[in-house]
């Protein structure tokens, strides 16, 4: 009996002491400290995750093609990207663009990448490449001359006919900027080369050197587009 009473008394004392502790100021101060600690940990974790996921967020690349290099640089910078020129190409003879114009980019426009990444671009060369003139005089017709000039990025300009008694339709001389030029002479790509072409006349006038005999000039409609 005494043993059971002692146990009951011990339980009553334990719960009384526990209740006294729970209702004490010390306990609630400890609870508040733990709550604040947990709240701070959760807040810091949330901020870290938010910053981390934002750092890894991807954005659409802007359209840089058609813009000059300074314009493309500003567009990319405003969007948080960098650009780097990796190649330059010769200007088109059909639809020439200003030197430095962006004609290709990698990654392309509207491609998802992270901010701070580099967009690689190809531009129109600032310096025009020069090419040597082919050997045309005395050997080729107008059509053949066009076929040899076009791959070099050159065009036929004005056609001047020189009276002759033979070699009708063959190229007699090449003119660039008003001067007679020889095969191998280098001119910028996209240039127009005027041709002096032999033409047999009814009276069979014998051809003289182009710089001493007045040639009969005639614009040929078939070359207007060049």
C-alpha cells in the first residue's frame, strides 16, 4: 500500500512540476526563442531559393540581324547579354548592306538562354575585298565575260562598241573608272567594269587602238540590271 501511495505521489509531483514549468515565464521565453529561430531559418531559406531560381532563369535572345554592330551591342546590353564577332563576310552585290551590319547570330533570335551569356554574330566586312580582273580582251564574248565576272563579284557596266572588220562581238578592252585596265588589275568586289566590244560594221572599218579612235557608244538594255 505504501509503495502504491509513493508512486501516486511521485506522478502527482511530476505533473505538478511539469505544469508549473509550462506555465512559467522561462518556458514561454524558450518557446518564443525557438519560434523566432525557426522563422528566421525558413525566411533565409526562402530568400536563397528565390535568388537561386532567379539566377538560373532563362530569357529570350533579341533579334540582332539587320542592325549595325554598335546598335546590336546596345540591344544586347539592354537585354543583359554580350556579343562577340566571330566572322565577317563580303557584301552582297545584289543587295548591299552597310559595313558592320549583323547578318547572322548564334543563338538565333527568341532562343532561351541565361542572362550574361554571349551571342556570337557574323557581320558585313568593313573593308571591301579586291579581286583581280580576268583575261577577257580578245578572247571572250559579252556573255562569256559576264560569266567570268559574276563569280568574282563584279558586274558589267557600260558597253562601248568599236568598229572592226573581224572578231565581231569579242571584248577588246576593259575600262574601270575611265581608265583602260589590264587582266590581273585588282578592283573592289561589286565594281562595274565597262567593256569595249568589237563590232563589224557595214563599211568594214578597220579597228584602231581604243584610245586613239573614237568608239561608238551604245547602252545595251540587256545589261541595265547590272
